[in-house]
C-alpha cells in the first residue's frame, strides 16, 4: 500500500478549471495537499501529444487526477459527436501514456455514468459495462470514456501501474456550465427558472416527458470520494473502475419542481414530450464504495440551493462570456 496518495506528492490535476477538477483542487488544498501542478488549456493543450509528454518530463508529477474532458448535455452530444469522441480520446491517450512513460506512481481517471448500456438493469453495477447497446444520444462520449477505463486497466495489467478509474454520476455545483446550448439538465433548469422568474413568465418549458430518473452528486462530494479512493484503495481493491454517486435518484419532473421551489418560481411547468428523454433511468449501485467507508454528505435540496447561489454570484461573468463574438 506504499503507492497510496501522500500529502507531499507532486499532484497534477488535469482540468482544474472545470466543475470536477476545481472541486478536486478545493478538496486537496483543504486536506493539506500543497504541491499541486495546475495548467490552463492555453498553457497546456492536453490534445497535443508532444506538449503533454514534454510537460510530464519536466514537471515529474507523482500523482494525477485526470478530470479534463469535453462535456455537454443531450443537445451538445447529439449535434457534435465527432468533437466529443475525438477530443476525449486524445486527452486520455496522451495523459495516460505520458503518465506511464514518466513513472507517475498513481493516477485517477474520471469517467461518466453514461458508459452503461441504455437498458441495463437498475441500479447500475460495475459489471454491467459492455453488456448492451449504449444510449444513442451520447454514444460517442460514452465510447471515449469506456476507452479511458480500458486504457488504465491495460497499463495496469501490462506494466504494473496503479491507474484507477471512477465513474461519477451526474455532477453539479460550484463552477458548473450554465450555457443553455451545452449545459446538463440541472444547471440548465436553474438558469431557466431563475430567468423566467425575473421576466415574470407564466410557465417554463422543460425538454422531454419528465419521467426519466436521474441521480445527482454535488461536485465537492465527488471530489471527496476521488481523494478517498486515491488515499485508501489500490487497483486490486478498486477493480477496473468504481461507481461514485449517492445511490438515490429523482424523476426529472420532481427535479424541475425542486428547482422552481428553490428559485421561487410559482408559474406552470410544461413538459415537451417531442424532445428526447435519453436513457429512462440512470442510478448507480454504489455499494462497493460505501463498503469501503465513503458516503455523500450533501442532500439534493441543499445542493440545488448552493448551486443556485453559485449561478447568481457568477451570472454577469457567464452572460458576458456568452456575448463574446469570435471573428470568423
């Protein structure tokens, strides 16, 4: 167990400005990990193999949290599948291979619960991977994330590395993406209900029937789970990958009402059944992680209110960023 994460380690957090990566940075700093290596996209393009290999040779990180990814909701995944599969495959291949070449002692790859078959039994157990067809709307992203899992597993088998993988459920919280064109369902609902309230709208239209059920995990809880795994579990204990979630889900219709209540919107909620629902249900079986001693601490209602406060605090910056026009 000498390979477990240590406070003095040089730790590279890839994707530290994103929802997951920023939460991991907060958790590490709060836990006394002061030797963090952070790079923005402009400083290091993880899709550039030569640049990534040069970075690992010069910085020599001992541990890596691979939270960098191209992410988005149903609309983004459905309309840009080539972008999602290419960008994510390049990031994973470059970082994981460079980590092996430079002798990184420990790496944690963050996947996504969308890796599971669309009609897999519920709740989703780790062994259900590759047991059936994927959800078509995010197949490209899911295939890339499955490849990341298999990369870690292959390097462990062939080279004896300690490259672990976790599959978080749907994340939300500080630093989330609230762009209605590319965001996931929860931040999109927060923004739409808040703006509808301010305009005095009488109703808010929500994509889909409202019947699909989803599980949501506060980003800081996810980060705590990631550090827990890196501090306490080796590849033998973690297996090929381990689910990270709450073990609880909610219908989208009930989620919409919860968000409306947090915002203070008292109008009508209309569900547009002509829009895609996606997978009927995605609930992770988190018994393996719970048996190891970890559980989430932020309930959904509390988390929604914290996420709303984050959106309101950052709204001007979000809107200004959306209004920036890039010359053609």
